[in-house]
């Protein structure tokens, strides 16, 4: 039961991990004219959730099952993320998430952070997320479900702040995405790192243009 409350705390929009500084590539897609309204946002977040499932959940699950393998999994993520914007965002988000959790839950997560620092990892988000959730005694499937939910919520929040979708409409999209989240979780929750893949190369290429945008609200 304690872990259930912990999941709610981690899912709280006020939890200070800096996740809302990133749009998951949505800002670049909007400025490229590929996302113009709610229908396009739905299409974008569907691809983003599959990308999180196929390119993130295998690392989350592996780090949860074997927290001691974090350095090797971090190196795998470092090699897998060829998009320089996504690569930088993964490292930034992973470090912020680990540092925040170590401050809030020092007894449980402090040792994870010290071990990661000693190993010289680059703090990629997905493996760090899995290792931290294991340290917090959150069940593996709950950790994976939270990872997908936060990915979806972050992109929709970015869409609201950019004005391409309204607040109520974004929650309608989030509600309608329940079957999608279930499908991605069911397919990807047992995947291993050898199954890592990039299912949305077009959106990945668009997101890689983020650094060349004339004006930016987000870091990625």
C-alpha cells in the first residue's frame, strides 16, 4: 500500500523533476507545421507513447529487475539514442529525476545516486527511472505504467502551453489514450534491451531540429 501512495506522489505534477521543461519533440513538430491542432496532437502522442514503449520500457524493466546493471543499461541507452536532442534530454531528465528522488527519499535513493556517480554513468532517463522505482519498492508494472503516463502527460501539457490544444481537450485525449497505454504496456512490459527499437523515425527527425528553432519554450 505504501508504494501506491508513492506512485501518486511521483505522478503529481508538482513533483519537481523538471519534466515539464521538455515537449518530447512536440514543439519542433508544431513549428514545422506538422502539428496544427487537436487531431494532430493525438497522432503525435500516439507515436510518442509507442516510442516510449519500444525505446524506453525495455530499459526501465531491465533496470528495475537488476538495479546493479544500471551502468551497462545507461551505456546501452547512450548508444541507442542517436538523435542528439533526445539524447541530451534523456540525460537531463534522468539526472534531474535521480537528484530529486535522492533528496526526497534519501535513505532509499541516496545509495542509487552515489553508486551511479561512482560508476560515471550519463544518467539516461529510462534506466535511471527503473532503478529508482525499484529502490522505492514500486512494483515493476506500476513503474512501467507510470513511465508511459508521464510521457503522455508531458507532451499534452506542452501542447496546452503552446496553444495547439485546450486544457479540457488535452484531458479528453489523455482519457481516450487509455486503450493505447494498455496496448503498449501489454506488448512492451516484458521486452528486453535486445528489443529496443525506434518506431517513429519521422517524428524523431523532426524533434532533432529543435536546436535550430528561432524561438523555443522547451528544452526538447
